C-alpha cells in the first residue's frame, strides 16, 4: 500500500494491495483520471493514457491547451466549461450562475484515515493500516474549496473516496448536487449490475449492457430503500463469478441516493454515485463545509465473487464496530410471526420456555408491547409499556425471561409517530410535513422530524429510560415508511430541501449516542425488512433484518442478491411457519433451516405449536448452527449457482479463513423427473487438501471437489445413493467438509 506523488509528472499513484489508481494534474490545473485497475509499477509514466487531441466538434476549454473537458477523464467534474456530461457537483452563486471550474491548489499525503464528520465510514484501528490523500481544488471565482479524500488500505483491495465542499467566500453558495465520487472510464464495454425490488422482494439482481446515454438507479424515498440498493457494479461482458474485470461502487449512506453511469458520444463511461441531486439543495454559508458520504470502490480482476469477498471483508472488519463485530451473534426467537399484536405475558413466556428447551439464546419481543397498540394504527411515539398486555411491566417480563436462561431483546420504531398517540397530540408539528398540505399516512404513521434537536432528544430520552432500567441485550430498530410531503417546521424556507439529508444526519447522531451509551447491546436494523439495508446503517448496527419475506424459496434470491455487497454476518434470516405468511408456500422445515443458516440464524414462529418431531428437528438445527456459526459468520462466501439464472437451482458455500472447513448447500425449487446428470463444483478449498464429509467416512480431494465436483442429487424417486431423502419440491442438501491432512 502506498500513495506517491511524482513531482516532475504531477501524478498521484495510489496503490492498495493489488490495485493501482492514478491521477494527473495537468497544466490547466484540472485533476484528471488516468487509471484504475490491476496494480501497475508506480515508476511508470501513465500520462499518455489521456485521450490525445480534440475530435471535430469539441469546444476548446482552456486557451493554452488543445483539449476539451468533454472527452477528458476527470476526478470530480464540474458543470459549465465544455463538458456536457453529468457533473459530480454543481453550485449556484448569488448572481444566479451555476458554472464552476475546479483547479488544483495543494495536496497532503498522510498515514491512517480521518473520520468523516457526522457520517458513517470505514475506519482504521492503527495508522499503519491505510494511507490517505487529500487533494485540495478550488474554484477561484466562487471561492469554493473542494477537498477530495482518497484512502487505500494495506489489507483490503479497496479505495474509499469522499468530497468536502467549503465556502471560502463572503457570500452564500447553494449546492445543487455533490456526489461522493465520479470515475471516468475510457470505454463502455461493460454490463451494469444493480439491484431492484420492493417490500418482501429485496435485492433482486439485474444485469444489462451499457448503451449510450444515462442509466441509473436511485432513491427519492428518504431511505436507501428496498427498491434499489445504494451500489452499482460495472462488469466486463465476459465477467462471471470467478473471472473478469469488475468495478464496484458502494455508498456508505442510508438516505436518498443516485448511482449511475453516462456513456457519451465517444463511448466513454462516467460513473457517479452519491446523495441524490433530485429535490436537493444545501445552503452553504460563508465558512461552512458540506461533507459527502463515503463511497467504497472495489476493483476485482477475478469476477464478481472476488469483489463480493472484498466488500464482505472490509464491511465485516472495518465498517461494523463494537463488540459484536468479532463476536458470534445469538440465535434468537422473535414473536412477530408467532403472535403479531395478540399476546400477553403468559404467551410470551410459553414461547420463550420452548425456545430455551430447543437451545435458543435470546427472546425478542417485537411490535405491540407499548402504548395501546393492538394493531398498527396507533401508539408509535408512546414508548411506555402496555399494562393490559404486560400487567407486571417490562422489567418483570425481562427478569422472567432472563430467569429461563435467555437474553431479552426489544423492538422499537423510534423514528415514527402515530397520529393516534399522545406524542402526536402534544407535538403535531414534530413530524415531517408541509404546512397547509395533507399528511399522507403509510401504515397509519408519520415520520418524526429528526432534523430537529428537540425531537431527537425527546426520543432518545424515552429509549434511554427503558434501556437503562431493563436488562435488554438486543434492540430491533424498525422503520416502516418512506418520506412524503417533505418539509420541516424547524427549517427556514431556504433550507427546506436539506431535510432528507439532515434527517439522516440526525438519525446517525442518535444511533451514535445510543451505541456509545449501550455498548453491550446488539442493535439490529430493520426497515420493513430490507428497506434500509446499507453500509451506513451497518456502521451503527452490525446486522439487518433482510426481508419480511421468510419463505425459503423467496429467500434464495433475496439472500443471494444481498450477498453481492454484504457479508453473511450482516444478513438475518429466520425459520418461520408454513404455510408461509407472505407467499403461502409449504416448504420442508429442513429447507427453511438450510437457507436461513447461511446468515444470522433464528426462528420466528410459535414454537408452542410444533409437533414433537418438529421440536426434535429444530433442536438438531440449533445445535448444528452453533457448530457452524463461526464458520458462517466469519468465513469466505462463494456463490455457486444463481437463482436468477434458470430459477430452479441455487447453490452457495462458505469456507473458513484457514480453508480447513467448508459447508456447501444446494437448493432445488421444483422436483424434476429424470433430470440430467449435473455436478456442482466447489470453490476456495485447498487444492492438495483431503476433506472428509462430516459424519461419514467419505474422503474427497480439494482438487476433486473444485475441478470435478459433486454429483448433484436427483429428485425423481426421492432416495439418494447414500440413503438421504431428496423428495418432492423445495429440497435442499448440505455438505460439510473438514480437512484431514492438516
Ligand atoms: C416490520 C418488520 O420488518 C417486521 O419484522 C416486524 O417487526 C413489523 N415491522 C412489526 O410492526
């Protein structure tokens, strides 16, 4: 890892473990992009990579130079001087002009990595883990300073970037857009991979060829959203899971974002990512600064799986914080799908008792324990225990659950208020709204205006009172609606368009306060499932409820898609009842567990209604997950067969860091009569390793498993050669290997 500035050539060469990122300051003062990809010798002069000369029709930008910004790869392109593509930022001055131009002023190279003020970001624990570069650019006329930050890490093939805009003038500057980063590629020979979805259908992957013009995904909902996740991936068309060049951009942010590319008339590609400029404006007063979120950029020359593993590692080790970063996550039982709002202390204790018998470790009381909440139409904001359901109070219930030998977790939805609540009656202007307009409700609720200090303080006080006085080990932090009628009674007219970002900054501030105050609590983020599953939230809460859809078949796509960027340790998956509550499908208990165990494994069903046989099976599942928990939560994940290709077969596996243990899974959605003979090739094992299939005497070579593969089970007569049953629809099989020739 290194960052070198070559004074003669005016070039920066950033090197992470196996990658290079090279920039040049040209004589006009513009900071241009030369290269990002596989490591290149830092001594080489890469300046000739710039496109030479002008094409017919180009406007000349600087009188002394024979270039137009329109075809020049730039690091943080401005608007208004011969570049007709989408800019990385845009400002509006008091004279009404929106044109600007950034020129190099200075730079600083230093060890380590600074925190981003008020925003989540990757971090170092020791300054020797990373080097950082700060390049200072300035628009002379506007007196706008832009600081571009770059960090390269010793142990991660990652470059992080962000930008800070500072008003050094004596007048107001309005920021109309400020992306976190832009990268200009020389060609457009790429596929664009993004995710799309909806509530209960999160993170379905899409892949399509780039074409001239703009292609993008975004959120305008006030949350990163279930509709699109805040990342984009550019992959060469020949890219598979295992080979080919891939560029990933993942935004560490939980609010409105835009991630997209523009292919220009010369088939050059500009990628941009950051806060969504739509409906955004930020008033920057003299002396003030605006910090953009961080983008984590990954280059892999070994396909998508390698890219994912790089993201998994850095997010697991240097984004997530706190004691749960390195600790096993508890196996919990959540009462939501078991009881919904209809419970009392007795019912909860029955479920908890059963959970303890089955080996579970933590009981979570979900929605409905507070105010007067018997359905979703009331009480959000009134965080006081409902004595009609819990007559002895929360503390008494917690003590009883603890007495059973289980830890206790509690659900909150702190960002919301029900119009039917004491809080709303007292403070009707504390929600996001536009004066004089109707307030659209979703799930009968409104969003509290977290841009306001008094609102944040009040909510924090209510939460803190409960968390300080009750033995709570886990908090599920839910958020169940998106923003409409975006306005704040606490902001002046000129700052109204700042609200969605100020909201997220307020949320982050609250989460940081709670994290510091309650370091022992495991926080799980949730937004009707994966409506805000993003790296920003992972900085404060190490795991996320991935989807409200708990159906094993649906989960194959959701978990597979989520794994493109996020580690298994951040993904939560629950075994639930059948018929499934979202899609009414009946899948075997084994399959439900085999899918959920490739994540933070848990249960969400009425354990008291299980048959003895089911209880025995669950006992075994829990015992087994405890055995593989470390491997699943810390190992390297490999995708083997995609549910997005063909739909019927999915396979994935996890290999321990030392490659001495591996667990692979194959899932078949529908049974096939007389299927073709197929093999599943495993990955990531030791070539010369001899692996034993656990609980059997069967030995396999690592090379054999990777290059020849395993025969896949067939489902016709339902019985495999080894006697295992693989019968009917929705089947799964697990193979667990351990190395014997250590
Ligand atoms: C949405 C969450 O995703 C569910 O798991 C559950 O907590 C409900 N909210 C409760 O209202």
